[in-house]
C-alpha cells in the first residue's frame, strides 16, 4: 500500500494509522480513501488486536475539505465519508482515537465513531458545520444515541468548540490525560486491550453492538446465539476457561 496522506506504525498486536495531511489534517476524499484501505488491511491482519487513529502535528483533524461540500462535489464526498464512518463504527476490532490537538467537523465525527477517545488537555472538539450553513451527518445520526439528545443538540446546533475537559463531561472523551504523558497513557490504555484474544475481542464487541442496536428481548437472544454458536466454538474461549481452572496464563491463538 503506497500511502500519501497517512502513515502506518506497527507495534505488538497494534496498528497506529496517522493522518498526515499538513497543516491541519483536512479529510479530503483522497485522505479518507487511504484511511478506509488501511483499516480494511488491518482488519485482515491476524496479528492486530487494536487500531489507534492519530493525527500528525498540531491537529488530529480540522475536518473535511469545505470545497468538497459544494454542489458539484458533495455527493462523492458524502459517499466516502459515510463509508469511513460506518467502517469505524462497525469495525471488528477495538479502535481508539488518540487526540492531541484540534478535532473538529468531520474529524470530530470520525473520532466519535471510534470505541474510545483518549484526549490530551490541549485537545478541542466541535461540530462547526452549522456556522457555514450545513449539518454534520454522522453527528446528527449517531450523537444522540451515544451522548444523549440534549448534548447532541448542543454540539450540533451551537457549532461551538469545546475544550477537552468539557468534552469529557459531555461523554465524548473516554480518558483525559496531560500533554506530557499523552503517548504513555495511550500505550497503557491500549495494552489493556492487546493482552486479550483477538477473536474474543471481536466477538465481544460484536455482541455489545448488537445488544445496543436491538430491543432488550431481541438483544439477549442475539447475544446468547453469539455466545453459544460462535464464541464457544473458538479455541481461545476454551483456552481461557481452561487456563483459569489450571491457574495459569492463557496462550491465545487468536482463533
């Protein structure tokens, strides 16, 4: 894969995908296509258990390219943006947005599709689309479920930019850390996930998403089906249970 707008850093059981479109990592259609391909490649790589999305430089991403919102281009832009957001929201592995700067507009929406946002104290979040006469589609379709209706409306209708502490209170930020300890804290958080089986992580995330999407009665049936027919047919579920009874550390095969 010959990437122009992203950088890839492989670590034990982890891939970092770094947006690299200076100066503020605008999400053009080309940038988003590269992100989609990198995410698909990572999902196929059996060594990776976690993916971390980062931004190079002073911004995670200042948003989508405004010129691509105009009438002659917006349909293509929306198509690729929707593909990226849905891929992240339904991603088979845990996915973390590690935000150490501006995270606005489409950038904020993409980060919010991740399972977790780890933010430094200098991070800023917001959906300023309303101020230029448009709306943020991923935020409008998902933020009310994730953060509550009142919070979603405040973010979308005001177009305000919120500091990291306020964003944590709103529910956007999972973990708030100091600037100096940012990389260390990202590594620590990620390590809490990479020590687990890739296949069990995948099935646990799938079950949780299905449980969230369905009504309670259907949810318990679906999760029960995943547990009985998929989880318990894996090597790692049996290995984990056996290791516990034998008082030893499990040896995952990620299958």
